[in-house]
């Protein structure tokens, strides 16, 4: 005989009929947020890294604080995207593929067309376009994309 109370068959707590898992809305919200934040984070990090290169050229006259802050903001935004895997694992996976893995693979397959494709990105300054191009040819974009896909995959496997 069990000492635990067993509810009657077919019983559910009050309000249970109004609860939803929110699967599609979580997927949609998480994916949209990740798709919007990822390129901003990559842009900040790439621009900050390009500005940091000036440290070697200009020495103390370079803006070390500004480029360091840009790198930290970019890293924080990418960390936010990876952290959103706990909310909606598909978001970082889709953002990592869209903004990291696919551009990296395109560069690997068509390296001579990469700069032309990057210059077609709207709303970026010339300096940021050069910084993003440097990130693509150095493999940083591909690496960031793979890490975001890995964060989303880890969250997916953890839930199961």
C-alpha cells in the first residue's frame, strides 16, 4: 500500500486547461532576438578588434578604452545569445548558422567574392566593413557561429 496520495483518474489542477507550453512562441521569440543581437555583437567585437590593432601602430595615442569597451560589449551580446539557448535552443543554432557558419563556408568556397558580398551589407561604416571582412578571412566569424550552434545543441541535448 502506498502512503502517497494519488489524485482520482482524470483530475487536473484548476486552470490547467489554460496552460500552454508556449513551444512555438518561445521558438519564434528566441530566434528573432538571436538573429537581431548576433550581428550587432559580431560588429562590435570586430570593430573593437580592428581598433585595437591601432595600439601597435599609434601606441598610447590610440583609443584603448573605446576598443576594449567595444570588444566587451560584443562579447556580452554574443554571451547573451548563447545564454538564450536555455530559453529557446533553436535561436542560437539558427543565428550561429546564419551569421557565422554559412558566411564562413561561403568564404572557404569563394574567397575572392567575400569582400564584395560584405560591402553589400547595409548600414555599416567603411571601417566596420573592413573589420568584419578581417574577421571573416581570419575565421573568427566561422568560429563564433560554431560556438553558438554548440551552445544551442548543448541546451537541446540537456533538455532531453
